[in-house]
């Protein structure tokens, strides 16, 4: 365990001021879409307020390394950190470690905003009041209009494939009915004028059901398929979904990237069965790799 001299980390008042500053910095970085830097700022804000709390109660662990600091907060007799809170912060610490070491990590506005709101709640427990805006407030001004107009457009794109065959059938039915009525009127007029009428002259117009050739079998609209866009499930672990160079979970298969919840990907190949899992090759953040099917979904 590494322990710093508590005199070098500052006073409780200084640490609380730094905590608020870092939290405000995380908001500015979110607006600039600097998600990795925003996450680092949030983590630093929590660390500062934890050290300030322990200093206020003369706990020698105030200057310890991060794992010991988190454990001290879990066992604090004044205001202990909850188990679920400690687990979530610890998981996010592993993610910030990867960012600090230059490993590729993809984050979304939604995932970082959710952690920012969580951090604001934790800070409030220790007397540091900050305000975390919702996700809509962090969107650029022109993105609000796009978001409000995007829902109808998305619904139309979703149902257009299913509506097209029905529209074709309806049009053919109307055409066939119109021609039949015209032929009946023609025969009726010929009969009333005393003209010989030929036999049935029904034109060679196929019935609506015959006119539409069966379409090739396609995957259901909510199923993964090559060429479709998918999303990383919202309930994926906060450390992210591994994008591997090949299908498989063996240690010798390198991880290309970690995809956070709600990341959009393009399905380019698959499916492949390997190690009791179904794998799809996807493209995200200019990288290609293989993901386990159960962590992807069509929206």
C-alpha cells in the first residue's frame, strides 16, 4: 500500500474546492464531446472529496492509494460508502486506468452522463453540492431539433419495408377491379345496342396475390444480420463490451477495443459459433472485430 503524507495532499477545504472544479470541468468536457477526459475529471472529483472526508475525521488513510482509499470509505464509521456505490466506482476506476494508459475505449454521452449524475449523488452525501444536467441539456443546440425530428423518421424507416408489399397489392387490386368494371360496362352497352358479344374477354391481368412474386426470405426486423446497424445493450458491464480480433474469449485473442453501452456498430459478417457463443463481426470507431451476439441488439 502506498501512502502519501497528508500534508502534501492539501487541506479539506482545498480538496473540496478541487472536487467542485473537476466536476465543473467534466461538464465542459462533455459539451465538447471529450468523453474520456470528462470521465477522468469525474473520478478525480470523487477522489478529492473522499480524501477531504477522511482528513476531517483524522483518518490516516486519507493519503493512501486508491484501492486503500476506497476500502477506508467503505469502512468509515461516520459516513460509509455503500457496497453498490463502491463496486460501481471501482469498475469505473478500471476504465479510467485503461484510458490513462492509452488503451482504446469508446464512451457515449449517455453512459458518461449517467455516471456524472451518480457522482453528483455521492458528492452530496459528503456535503458537496453540484448539479448534473440531464443528457438533453448537453446536446448541441442544433441537435435538439434533430432529435425531435429523428423519432418519426426512424419509425418510417422501420416500417417502410413492411408497407411496400402491402401498397403494391392494394394498387394491383384497384387496377384489376377498375378494368373488370369497365369490361362489364362495355359488354352491357354492346348487348343493349344489339351487337354480338364475344366470349369472356377478361384481360390477362394477374390477381393481386399472383402479381406479387414471393420475396426472398429475410431476417426479422429485430434480428442481427449482415448490413444492419446494431447497438451495444444498455445493460452491458460499465467496463464495456470487448471487440476481439477473432471469435473466442481465449487470452491469446487480442481485444481491439472496449465498446460502452449504447454504442452503434455496423454488422459486416457472421454469425460464427465459437466457445459456446455466437459471434458477429462489426465495425465501430474505425475498427473491426468480433462481439458476442447476446450483448448486441437491433433498435
